């Protein structure tokens, strides 16, 4: 791993650190996040030195697992999905080999315009199951959108993929199996981005597997973040979303099935948008969710923040607390030199093959975006900083 260190005092994302304690989802000890003593920003992937092409960028939260050879395979994907590989999570290096790339298909029913490896899970390190974040940009395909703006023409689903070679390559069904999708086709509701987005990492709990997936709602579906569960990680059709009482909501393919059979998932309270990661803190047994959020006048946050929440069961979450404030990708301040996004917590020392657990001093991984003339270009690095999980004393 190539590491560049920056003193915290100079790091723009440390403009404020709020020390408020965060209560657990119900009873029990309280824990807060803080920077580890002496923590410094470290560069994991430096675009200026390591890129394989201009838009080889970290464009999603970090996901990682240990393969059957003992190597760590990680993704912080762009739509040409390349792995970072090394003998430890603190020693991963970029690979120019492409593990997956969609076909730039103009046909929205193929769910193969652009795809990101958004979540991975493996038991044996060789057979890897993935959730794909699939974007259809109708503005890029003649006659497919009434608007010219990319956001107004953006339609999104989450599908499943699988690797049989430890993540070096992934394949999808033809057509891909839908895990989460709106109950309407891409031409419906144009004028805003629509669909299901950015799965969290996959975690195993009590013999089942879970992921959080965000939706912008519409056509009977409330916006927010829904919890998905499968009792058979090998079967991509087994994923079900929480309906408010149980996990009963099956994704309906709007291009091949009767959408009248589709049911909405029930967004969880507290969780406002896409979740960067969920990990189980070993000492407390609680689940920690990390978010990158934009400016919020009600919180007195101008550029954006990293927030977090705790849960004992993945369903009930504690009120959001702010960990760091810094300019995020949604900042409008043209004075920003850098902006940050895609925060995810991972612990190199985790005994979990999929880095589902953390000790008291994991790392916060983020994408650092360099700003020029008030615009974000391809110069983006993957960075990390050591944090500490602290038990509050009465």
C-alpha cells in the first residue's frame, strides 16, 4: 500500500469534530466515535500516480474480503470495476484488470448501461456474491428521455452478480436478477433520479444475510432506506425487503413481470439516505452505520458531514450523530479545495473474512475529490483515517 500522510491540523475535513455521545438503539452502554490519537489521513489509492485511465476513480464505498489464497480483494468501484489487491487491508494496491463492466446497453430492460460492484460477500473466498448498483442514463441514449439533464434521466436498480474466481471476474444472469427495483419502467417519472441505489455492504446475522438499500420513492413507494434479507446468499432471487412487519417484499422486474404484484418496502426510521457501511462492533455487539450527508442548515452544517447511528437488530436505529464536518460532494462552496464522499468503516484486524466486524480502532475510508474551478473532475483519491469507538462513562 502506498501511503501519503497529511497532518490532521491541515486536513480540510476536520473543520469540526462534535464529541456528543451516541446512544444505542435501546438500552445499554453508549458509544461515540472520535479520531484515534495521532490519526493522520493516509492515501490508499492516488489517482495522479496509480490510475489505469483518466476515469479510474474510487466512486463507491470500500468493500473488501479475504480470498481463498489469503489475499484481500477490495473494491471502491467505478463502472469499469477494478479491484485493489494485497496481503492485508492496509496493503492493497490497484489492479488494471477489469473485474466487471456493463455493456453500455441502450435497452433499459437489460439493466446493463453502467454497473458498480456495490456489495460483496463470500464464505470460502472463491465464490463471491455481489449486489450491483445499475444506472441507466437515458440522456445518453437518443430518444430515451424528455430531458437533457443527466439527473432528470437517471433510473436505477440493484441486481445480483457472482464470481467463481475470488473476485477477479464477475458475471450476471441474462437478464440480470433484480434484487431491488421500482415498480415502473425508466420512462415513468422522468425529471428526477428514480429507483433503488447504493446497497450497503452485506452482513451475516443469525444465519441470514442483510443489506440496506436506498430509494428515492415514487409511484406508491416512500423514499428512504429499506432493509433487505436473504436466507440463501447463493440464490439471488431469495432477497426480500422489510414491509414493516416481516421480510416479504420480493422485487418485481418491471420489464418482465406484472407490476401490479409489486409491493413497497418500508423505509427504516432515522436512516435518511444511502448507507456507506454497516459493521458490528465486537465489544458492544451493536451495528454501526456510517453516512456521508450534504449541507444541513438545521444542523448548522454548511459543507456536509459524516454521521453515524447504532442498532442492535438492524431495524431500530439510534438518532444520527455527527462525527466529522467537511465539504462533501454536495457542497456548493466554490472555495473548497477538496470534497469527500463514500465513507465506509473497515478494520484490517477484523477476524471476519468479509470485514463485517470491527475492534475499537477501525478506519474510516473515503473518496477525496479535488475541486478545480468549482467543479469535480476525475482527480479523486481513496483515503483512510483511523478512528476510535469509545464507551461512554456514566
